[in-house]
C-alpha cells in the first residue's frame, strides 16, 4: 500500500518495498500536485497487487548498458553488430544520457532525446569524414532500435516496468529514397572503360552474382568452381561463405574470435583494428551462386595473372588465396575499391552511383530475366526474406504486371478471332458504346428464341 503525505506545497507518495536481498525499505516520491501523486499511488498499488511492481533503483543508463552488453550482447550479437553497437553507445548514448537513472527514462524523456540527436554532429569513425552535418535519420533509427532492445531486456530483468522506446512515437518513419542504379548498357560501358583489374573483377562479381562488397573482398579461390569439367557441364559456381571486414582488436578479444575464420597480420602492430575473414552476418547470406560461363573464363584469366605476379614477386607476395587482392596479395579493403570505382565513374563520365548499387542493378536485371521469379532471385542475393525483395524492387514487379495487362489486351480484346464470336459484345455495340440497331435487328431475325426472350423481358 502507498500513502500520500503533504509537505509544504508538494505531495509525497510513501510506500515500502523489498530489495533483492529481502531488506525492507521506505521510498518517497515527490510531486507538485495531488493529482499526479494520486495517479502514482494507484499505479504502485495496482502493480503490487498484480505482483509486477519494480523496486526503485538508482542504476544509471551507462551502468545498465555495460551489463546489457556483457550479459546479452556478447552472446547474441555477431562481431560486426557488436562493434557497431558498442560504437553507438560510446558515441551517441553514454555521452548524452548515460548518467540518467534508467527509471527516470520515460516517453517524454525519449522525445527530448530524439530532438537532441537531430542536432548532434556525427563522430568520425575509422578516419572517415561524416557525409552530413548532423546525424542522419538512419543512424538515429539504429540508436533507437538498440535502446529498445536494451530496455526490453531491462523489463525482463525487472529493472523497469515498461519499455519507453518501444512505446514512443518520437521516431518518424523514414522514407528511403529510391537508389539510382546503372542499367545493363551502362554497366557494360563501365566494364569496357575499366583499367583496374581488381575493380573489373569486383564489378563482374557484384553484377553477375549479386554479391555484397564484403563478400567479394572475402572471396577465396577455393570457393570458386571454374574447372574444365565445371565449364563443360555448364556448372560453374561460387560458394559465398566469408566476408572481409575491419573490426576493433578489443571486440575480437572480448568475443574470443567469435565467427572469425582468419585474422590478417597488420602492417603496423600498434593499430587498434584488424582486418578479418568472418562468417556472414546471417545464415541466408551463406549461399551458392551459379555464374555465367563468360565470367568463369574472366576469373580463370585473372587467376593466371595473379599466379604470374606471385611468381614475379616471390617472397614479396603475401598469398592469402584472395580473389580480389592488392598487387602484393594483401587484402583489398572497401575504401581502396570504392576510390577506384569513383575514379572510373568520373573518368568515363558515368552516372553518379555507389558501388553497392551494382548489386541492386543485378537484382533488377535478374527479376526482369526471371519474369519476376522472386524466389530464384532471392537465392542469389542472400536476402533473409522474399519480402525484402518485394519491398525494394516492387517497381520491377509492377512493370511485369503492366506487361501482363498489355498481353491480356493483345490476347483477348484485340484478338480478331474472339471478335467474330456471336456472343461478343463488340458485335452489338459501336465504338461509343451505343447499341447498333441494325446489328440487333439482324440477330433477332436470325434467332427467334432471342426475340421471344426479349419480348418477355420487356413485358416484365
């Protein structure tokens, strides 16, 4: 039970609760008016009766998130998710609201925090300059999703009664802009203009195999099946089982090399990050993609070039069996590939798109070739759900539906054989939709039964 006590101009709700150790303590919660105090009193008593009352705690959000990451994140998150989430906590959560007691975080607080984030400048990560003056909506959405996940766990741990981030409507729905992509003709021109061997291979893999940047850079030759037998049987394919990523050394140590297949030796041992080959983020990303025969020959020529370079450089060549690698065999990171792609785009005067858009071009092209076969396309792209494709590429499906309408028009409405049918409505109507009396009279003469039926209908 709870009691309201008036203290000067304020009203305090007084009640007792038990700590985790079973110790009985008294708690005073002060309000400026009786109405709010009475509302809190009723809320406490209802929670106590239902057995869902949460004992007061002074634990701050910073301390809670430390427990959350250690007890939840280390078990549930992949190495890349862990790295990204810890970065969000360190850059945009702890410095801004970390000292706030978690039980003081309500919907109003969440709305205020959202307004603060909209005016927050992005933090430079891995020496990459921010692309916008303030935090983009996508980053704010990721922060909210992380905090919503954390507070769901806080409810389970009985630290708070409800999840204020789940209930809050502060975060507006993000309207994603349609990404510009190259069509097949533009991609063909780009490949003709490309002078960088590793970029040429990467572009082919992205477009023909719908591969992500990390998957291309993490592809090793033992996963490429382009032997004479494979080509003869028209069975050339690539197994996508790894991706290349740079992650913090601390994350690797904390997660005990979770999902990591290989750590590349650093050029400078004192750096805080490492380049690794790791398991893809989702199981659906592990897949087999069959490749065109021409691409198989392109890859064979590229392998021959790499072998010649390896023989020429000797011990200077560091062989990690990577398909896309630097001249000395070391891994080629995304920033190197993207810089080369930007230079090609500028030199060849091609439309301004990002490298990742080639994957979208691939999906679009395959949907058209497959006549909208979503399942077959999903197998190549590695999307977890088919609705990911239907949402992102619905315009392609709409185009197929337009084609269906055109085919229906040609097969049914414009079919001269159907127009000759005696039951066709077009035989009894003019272009304006009015009944042609001459045709009607002729039909009545030819069919006495029709005349009798029409006479009966007119009498009714």
